[in-house]
C-alpha cells in the first residue's frame, strides 16, 4: 500500500496535461463538477458520502520519485509533464455538498476549481471515492429506513475488496449504521466494532455445550451466541443455560439461516418461556432493505447486513461523473462549456444549489443555479428561499479540517438523518420510483457575458 | 494505507481465538475451505483470481504495536489473546486452484490448514480478495469471450473504490483483458496502461481543431482522438486532417456515446472514403458482454469497458465462503465437520479436486473427493483420470514464489484461456444457464475413521 494517491489515476489525465502544455492551455482556469445525470434506476434519492476521504486523497495526491520513475520508464508522459507532476500539489479550491446530504439528478455534489492541469488529474480518484461511498451510503440509508430505529450493523467486509470494505463500513455509518465487523474501520474511523463467533467456533468443539461454555467464559454471559449450527431449539436452550451457568442472563442469540421471520417468533417465544426476556435476537442471513422491512413485524432486535450493503443493494456504483463545466477562454474570460451529445447531456457553468422547502419545512425541489460566481449563485438561492447545500472543503489547496476531522463522520450521520427527514414521504419508499423531488435548473448568466460554446 | 493486513479482519475471528484459548481448542489442527455453494445466478462458470494477492496478504498478516494498541484500547480481546497475536504469523499451509482456473459449485478453491487460531483469522481478508477478484475476472472472461479476439481494455477505475480499481484491473487481465486505464495497476502489476484524452480536453480548447492539433503534437499522429464531443462526422474529418497535418495517419478514433453499432459502420465508411483505412475504431460507452457481442458484427477494433467490468456485470461478489471442514478431535484424530442447516449445506472433510475430461479433452465433470489426506485424494483423482486442480501456495508458512511472482499474472491469463477452452460449448454462452459442468462429490473416507459430526 502506498500513501500517495497520485497513481490512482487514469492515464489520460496525464496525457491531457502533456497535450495542454503543447497548446498553452494547461494553466487555463477551469471548473469541474461532479454530478449524476440520473439516480440509479428506481432510486428516490442519493446520499453523499466519502467527502472526508476525498479531502484526504487530494492532500495525498503527490508524485514522489517512485511515481515519477514509473511514469518515465513506462513512457506515459515526457519530461516537461514530469517536471510539472514532480511539483504538483492541488492549489485550487473544492466546494461540495456536506457529507450525509441527500442528492438528486443534476445536484452539483462537488465543484473543483483550479487550473486545468491542477483539476483534471483528480478526476479518477475523486470519482472512485464518491461513486463507491455514495453507493454504499444510499443502500445503508434504505436499510436503516426499513429498520425503523432497530440498530443495523455492517458485516460485509468479506464480500468486497479488502480496502473497499473499510470505506464501506464508514459509508454505512453515514447512512445510519451503528457498528461494523471489520476492525480496520474501528481503528481508522472510530466505529464500534462488533462480533462474537462463527459456526466454525461451534464446530471446532466436540459439542455445542462446550463451545457455548467457552464463549461465555471468555466474553461473559452478555455475549451473543450463534444458535443455528445444529438444531435451533436445542441451541437456544443450551445458550440460555450456558449464560446462567456463568451466573448471568444471555445477551443475545444470533440466527444466520432459515426462515428468519418464523424463527424469530419461535425463538422469542422460547426465550420468554425460559424466562430469558432480556435476551435479544439478532439476525444476519442475506439481508437487504426488503428483508429488513419484512422482519420488522417480527421480534428482532438488530440486523447484521453484509453482501447487499457493501454492493450497494443492486447498485454498486453511484453513476457520478466529473465534467468540465467552465474554463477560461483565449480572452481570459470564463466560458461555460458542455458536451453536445444528446445521450450524455451536461449543463455547463459553475453551479450553486439549494433545497427548496415548502411552508412545512418539507423539501419540494432541488434548485441548481448556473451562475458566473459563487456569490451570484448563493444570492439567487437565498432569494428563492432555498437551503444552501454547498460547503467549502478545500480553500486554495488547504483542507477545511472540520469536514475530515474526527467529528466529521458523526456530523455526516446527523446531517443525513436531518436531510432524509426533510424529504417528502414518497422519497422514503423502498419501491422503485422517481426521484423524491424534481431538479430545476436555472441559468442566471445565460444572456450575458458567459456564452455557452 | 497500512502495509499490514491484520485488521482487515472481522472482530469475531479474534474473539473466537480468545474463547478457544479458554477451552483449550485454539491449537487444534484445522482445515478451512473456500468454496461457493453455487455460482452467481445464471453463470456457467467462475474464474479463480486473486491467488497472488492472497499469498501476499497472508505474508503481511502481522499484528504490529499499532494494531495491538488499538485492539487493547478498544477492548476487542484480552491480554492472553494479544500475546498470541503479537507473535502471530501464519505457520500453516495453503493449497488451491491455480489462478485463472475455472471453477464450479463446490470446487474447493482454497484449502487452509493450520491450528484453529492460525487459520481462522485469515477468513475475512482471504474472502475479501477472492470474492472481489473472482467476480471481476468472471465478468472479464465473459466479455473477452464475447469480443472474439478483439482487444478488451479496462477503464473502470472511476466506478469502484480506488484500491479495488487496481485489483480489478489485475483480475480483468486474468480474464483476458490486455490493458488498463489506471496507472497504479500499470506500476504494481506491469499491465499496459492506456488512454489519451477525455471530452474535457476538447472543451478546454477554443475549438475541436486546436484540441486535436495539440493532442497530435504531444502524442503523435498514432494517437486515439475522441471524436464525439460535438458532431461525429466533423470530428472524424478534423481528426484525420490533424494527423495528416503532422505528417502521419491517425491511429484511432474513439466513440463514447450514441448508437455505437450504427456509428461504427458510418465512421468506418467515412474513414475509408478519406483513405484512412489503417485508422482504427475503439468504442467505450457503457459496454457489457451483451453490448460487445452486438458490436461484433460492426467494424470495431477494440473495446474499452468500465462500470460493468469492475462491478462484475451484475454480480459484484463471487459468493465464496470460508468454512471449517475438518479439525482435530479430543482424541487427536482429524474429524470431518459441517453445519447442519438445510439452507446452507456444506460438505465436510479435506477435499481434493480434479476436472474429468472426455475422450476429446473436453471437461465433463468437476470431481470433488472428500478424503483424509491430500495423497489419498490425489490418488483417487488420478485413478479417475481427472486433471488435478490444486497447487501448493504456502508451505508451512512459506509462500510458493511462483504463484505470486512477476510472471504469475501472465501465467494466470494463460491458464484461464486453456481452462475456458476446455469447457463444453454450452459453458461459453452468455445467456443465463446452469453450470457448464456438474460437480460430483465423493467421500472416500465416509465409512471409516473420519466420522462426520
């Protein structure tokens, strides 16, 4: 593993710098924007996640001698470009949606401003982080909505790339999860680590009783015992007995197979009949937001979610793109730009966004203002009474510490709760549908000195 | 980024060690197996990828003082377990399918043998690597099958976690891809890096002519010009002219939007009419194996694939599990073990596998022999005339260098080509179907001194 992020980059970003040095355009002031043309099919909102990781990645985007040596020996770019990269650090500014904020088609999630050379090289690493983390956070948000306040725990590390797993645990917390199985996420992000035992632990022992006794001896009677290795009814009996033999009441039983709804009722009844009324039930088998919703009628106390969480519950990537929307022209003035293709329409220009709220404080519209300057856009958002959505994240190359510091993750989870609560009811539905609120684009500079080309 | 892999681990693996130290079972000899109960729905074969990364991850699985401090301060495990972890290095042995080999339901892809404590802690990191890499390699293999020999290039870094992107590029090569956009994969794995320019490069310039001239000046007339920023027909004209102005013939044009089949024919005709008969056409817009198959009738020279490749083309994880299949009993003898749950059936016992071939050398069956020892299983595989599938990867804690060295990736790609070519025709079909060959389990120890419990 390397500490630099500089080669987590598509080669064409460097060849573009090389070519722009030839045409004298490498230093043109440029505005790149991260947005989604659409939400993943059927989704009603997106969730911004990964902002703190983006800030870190931008800071660590430096070409050291190892990186320069590779680029040189592989013939990726020539000496003039290598000289530029050797000195590279991002000197521009980044603003974006607060982490945890909901977003919609066309929401300008991130705005990167700098010279073309400064900003173009961040495309891949910024998109990698946001496309992954937003996809997981969106799935997490749907699951925590479905769970109606019952705790959701992230257990998907084994189903995704080993480093993606750590980022996924973090994104899950943005979406409302409260624990993770994977220890590196505990260390890196201060997330509560959870877990007790797998089936292999029971099978290691000569019988279930000795396995349970060992676990209770090591972890205390408040532990969670996995009761479905052999027969669930016998497992529950033995689990309660093991805790009591150690002088306590069992913390929880875990069910990891079979018909979880039916089992939850049976096991709850059995636990209550045994007097183990405080013993909780956690379920962990192939859950997604729909299974969680179905289990809400059952006496389940918490949900452990793996595969479907870390793979975005059917949408493993957030479909965000990184596009040049404005750049300095030959005359030194900024010009809006956009690709002409009908199938991949973009809206040019620097944009400021606000969430329009109705009289009851409920979101009704995503307002996206194409504008010449942040101030002009902000004024228009305020004039329309919308809640501003963008925050400064990097100023002239300097990270805004608040958005990546130790409190950033908790703040993101709180921001998400508030942002989701503000959406109209229809946005919370799990079924496939339209975006929860429409996006309205306006261009307050369309008729003046910021021509589209 | 850390160099150790030790915290890419689910917490329960460490609490299981803690509890097994209590019951005196931590040092029981154990056999864990990685296998899939099924292939992802509709898939006809799986592709083993990530073996070299597993070997590296096992070697780097060490708890340093930072890791121990975290585990201690977070109260994950107690002092006795921390002492064990401080000294931990994997001392057991690992065997498995060669990287690139095709696999089927029940194939024992990886067998990890050691004490329970030694082997149980590798569960998460081993599964993370294999579930991710196998999923991408399987998608890649379907795409290269569909491409019928036309080169496929990996361009999906921006659609997946930034480190997953690097592993995905590697797995794509196992599945037959021949280049990658992401530079870190070029550096780490020696994969050819590819890429020239994005739409932003054209939009940066005052017009398309000056953008193309700059790119040709920097990268030579043999470069690939992206011709669909404005009007494709004008773009092709200008692209050919830009190369000729620099004294050469254009290398290729890239199409990244619209109806690619129709456009490929139109552009080919236009190029030929312009006399640019050597100029190639590459296409890159939202491709998957079905789009590639449809494009095979069109005059396209190479495919650049992004999202669908790195997300496993609908199956982002390979559904592999890591299960205890055998362990030492109280009497010191090895015993087969398996969970009893009907919905998650496992087959106990150490297993040796072979691919049964018919008289024409075509695969007809995956033979999986549950056996007491590797030698007994190997003898049975040979007796049945099957091709043995497992290789030693780690011997008594020492990596077998051949399977992770600089030639391992090329060897894996070659192994995959040979293994896929050996499958029956039906296995190559892109449509959903049954596994290409059936799996037959036999247990040559079932009636003797390896009782199932």
